[in-house]
C-alpha cells in the first residue's frame, strides 16, 4: 500500500511520524464535556466495546439496568463523543450516530472543531489509543478503573485535512464492512458446526449406533423412542448427587491464597461444556476436608444448578489438582454407568429440557437437588455405552478441530481489522487514491 510523500515527527513516541500536512493537538481543543439533564422521551443509549454507541434495546445481550429515575441521564446528540469512563480502557467509547440519553456515569463530549466524526471514531477506538486509556485509568480493581476527562483531555489527537478525514472514513467503512462480513460468515459456520455436534450427540445417545435396531417408547415426551434393549432410570439410581449445602457453605473468610487452600470450581470454570482452570479461587483446607463428599476427582461430572448458566455441565479430566465446588454446583459420583456416556447425556437436549421444566426463579434460576435426582437417564448395555463413547469422542473431536480453525480465523480477521484501522488513521498508509470497488 502507498505511503504519504513526506512525514514529520509527531512529537509523541507512541504515535511516531505523521504526514507532513496533518496537525496534532490536545483533546481539549477537539472536545469539551457537556451535561444536559432532565430530558424526556429520548432513546436510551449504551456504549459497546465492539459496536460503539448504539440504542440499548437494539441488542438482547445488554444487561445494563435502566434506572427508574432518569432525571440525571445525560443528553447525547448526533456527533457527540461518549465514553464509559470505567471501561474506556477496554474500548467502550465512540462517536454517536444517534440522539438519546446515557447513564450519568458516562462522559459526554461535543466537538469544538469541524471534523468528519467517523474518522475521529476510528482514530480514538484504534489499538493505538486503547493502551493509553488503560495507562491513564486509575482505581483499586480493574473492573472499577476510571478515566477522568481531566486526563483524557491531555491526549494528542491527529487532525488530517477535512477532505482527507472523509476519504479515510469512507475507505475504512468499505474495508471494515468486508472484513465484518467475513467474520459474520465464519461465525455462522462455527454455529452450524456446533449445531451439528449437538445434533450428533442428541441422536447417538438416544437412538444408538444401529439404525436397524427395534425401538420402543421411552415414556418421556422429549426423548421419544429408544432402542428396545435400553433402560430408563432416574439419575439417583445410577449416581450419587452431592452439593455444598447447610453448614458446609462458606464465607469470604474461607477464601485464601493458593498456598493455603484448594481450587474451588465455579460456573466460570465451565465453557462450552469443557472444564478449564483459567480463573480460580481457593478455599481453605479446613473447609475442604469438612466436606469429603464434594472433593472432586477424575471423571466426576459437574452441573450448574443455580444462576444464569443453569444446566451447564462438564466432566473432570485427568491430572487435576485438589478441588471442591461452590454452592452453585453439584457433582455426580459413584456412577453405575460409564462416566463419559453419562456426560454426553448431560449435554443433550433432553437433559436441558428437564432443567427448563423443573427450574424455578426468573431473576436467579435454580433447581432443587431432589428434582435433579429424578431426571431420566438412559442406560444401554455396558458394551454399547463404550461403543457410543468411542464413536462420539472421535466424531466430536473432528468437529471441535474445525471449530478451533474457524475461531482462530476470526481472531486473525479481527487483528487485521484493528491493524488496518491504526495504520490508516495515523497516516502510515495513504488511501487517498484508493478505488473502492
């Protein structure tokens, strides 16, 4: 790609050289804060790391609660810059294409100079600037870091000629749209692979591997027919179900550092029904030995029984450290069925349906342990259990590898998108003569 004819030193180490006819000024000459309150009948807006400023109700994954009293909410006009000062270091900021209101905890700024606001949007959300927001944010804990406007206003801002700003934003709109389309198509492929995996498991653990076998009614609506040689059992007849209850609960005083306790598994240690130890807390040895029935070992099956991820499940792999569970989980032990076969059933649609039918609570879903004890479980002959497990291990591994390949492709596309934006908005690449076709 082309570069500009000549460059000059920006005077800022982390920006480097910039095109000779570009200006660089402090943010205080580009924006000023504004705080217009007591507005009515305005759309509520939120700031997303991935999307910038958008209407709160435009997405169903926004868990921000809108206050009943919105008198202190701040008005945002089209072209205003909005910053979530507690999450700015993650990229939660951007120019608004919408008029609306935002939480009082957000910083709203209006432009002081004429600019092509989409260019500023790309510039200030680029990977060049995000580390600077992190550097200037302060606080005791990461989730409560705060970026004050007094610090933000001192940051340098690159100002190309106005017509170049338009050319840059047009180019980046065009290129990022193409990249986003590729990302979306790749994500759709991943979802199809995951659906294929789920369907494969559902069919195999309820119908077996022999399509010619005689079938019989299971007596359970969401299971349907099963091979005639299979039994339907209640979970309590093939497993012991244990949870952390009563005096065996624990308080924050029982949470210790790594050298003084054991790993305590929580729902966050289960992702896509796979066990991980990416983020853990540690429970004191005293509390650990107080509850031997929930000490966790290889092939134990863990299920979430409370919270937003109710029904999520995993099987414990080999070579794990000493572990126990928190009160949101239960563990299945002393199995009278092949552990991996039971695990495959717990990720099945029919078990998820059992959770859906039996769970209570809308804000914090939960399910009584006794109801889990009565969940229906299918029990084929032992040899057939092993055959099914071997087959599913082989086939799901193939699918998981494909998912991993596509997931890495998305990571590379996102990295390329960020690099492209940073190169263009800082003038390292000249796109003025690029033909957009």
